[in-house]
């Protein structure tokens, strides 16, 4: 599987994203569950519209899937994700996104596609990129780990998917996200001797 990991939205390498998806069927399984902690549904809908528009403007066919409809229904989720050669996860809270992935089996689909030599592409930004690393320690300084929109019995897990050997730290030196303590996140990763890549808004990490 190929990876297109952005700090914010589709970033400044969309020409490369178009090339990466050239051999796919251009169908995107589009997930916004990293925002499930949000109470302002009107604002969320606006953000989702922008993120979806970013992809449709590149000629991709976006299928918006709400993982909350598939908790404990891995077979049903597979049936709807299977026809999509591209998986895209937007930003929000990394811990929340992983809770939803693990409750539905999307994480298993990701592992299987990671091992595949097929044309599959995974794209994501912010939380959608940070979840791929081996750990969320460090990311907890930018994303609240104790947010549990699916019930307080949900376990807080600190391990990422481990599909990359480094942690993506998005919004580095960001003007838009000045409140995020990315510098402290980086210090924690350095102290823990964890590989990381800090990217500024607009920057993209591509793995092919």
C-alpha cells in the first residue's frame, strides 16, 4: 500500500496524490470519525464538506462512511470498504480515531492492505497520519487521550497502528494551530528515543 500523509487537508503535493491514485478505481472510503468528539455538528459538517471537496476536485469518488454504524460489524464494514482502492482519514483526535478503527475492524483491513502489493492507497492528515506510527506517546500533548465519545468503558490505548516506524507530528510551527504544543510533543519523542517526522501545514510525507 502507498501512503500520502499530510499535515493539513490534502497539502501541497496533490499532483503526486493524483499520480498515486492513477491506477486505482478512484473510489475513496472516506472516514471523519476523528471528529466524533465534536459537539458542534454544524461546524463539523462544514469541515467535512471542505475535506470531501478536496478529494472530489482531484477526480476521486468519495464514499463517506461513518464507523459508528459498524461497531462490532467487521463483515459489513469490509463489504463497503472492499470496493474502494483508497482509504482516507481526516484530522481530529488520534485516540478517538483509533478507538473507532479497533471497534470496527478497520485496523485489520489496514494491516492486510499494508502487506499487499496491490495498488491500494492510504491518505490522511493530522490525526489520520499520526495513528500510523508505533505509539501515541508525544501525540497526547496535542490530542486529548481521555476523550471517549463511544462510552467511558472504552480503553485508552497508547499504541498506534505501527504501519510506519516513525510518528508523524503534524502542524509543526503552524499559524492556524498555534495552541497545539508540538514542541513539547517533539521533546517527548526525543526523550523516549522514538523516531518521528514533524511536518508543517502544506507538507506531505509520501511512501511508495
